[in-house]
């Protein structure tokens, strides 16, 4: 059976503890809960285990990245509609077949 060892002096663990003390450990402290689950999932992945919900893991990572970037949350990217006109101008090219000539050593 695997054991998760937590270093209480690690900055991530200290930040998590501060968030819990500041906002409580109830279900309304989503930030602390996400950090704790993310810490567990990362520990599992680095130890070679599978995580239960990869989509949820990705959502947590994106949420963390958004919070560090100053964004208010994870949002879908806007995709520009493809234009009807081709991106590259097409031109016709005339091709001619070339038959190679054999040159003997006597002629060279």
C-alpha cells in the first residue's frame, strides 16, 4: 500500500495550511480543496499511479494557471471563423517532362 508523505515545511503545504486557516476547511473553501486534491493527484502521477479523473485534473491545472495569470477563471478560447477565401493564392503551373540523356565516358 502506498503512503503519501507530506513535508509540512514545504511552501506549497504552508500556503495550503494558510488558506485553510484563513477561509476555513469547509466545502466553501474551493481554492484550498482544489489545491489539496491537486497535490494528491500530482503525488500519485509522479509515483507512477493513475489518477481517477483526468478531466478534473486538467480543470484544476487550468484553474491554477488562470489564477496565477490574474484571470477570473477558466474560459473557452474564442476561435475565429474560417474565411471562405483560401489563405494561399492558387496559381497554375505548367510542368514539362524531362528525359535524361545518357552521356558515355567517350563523349566527356
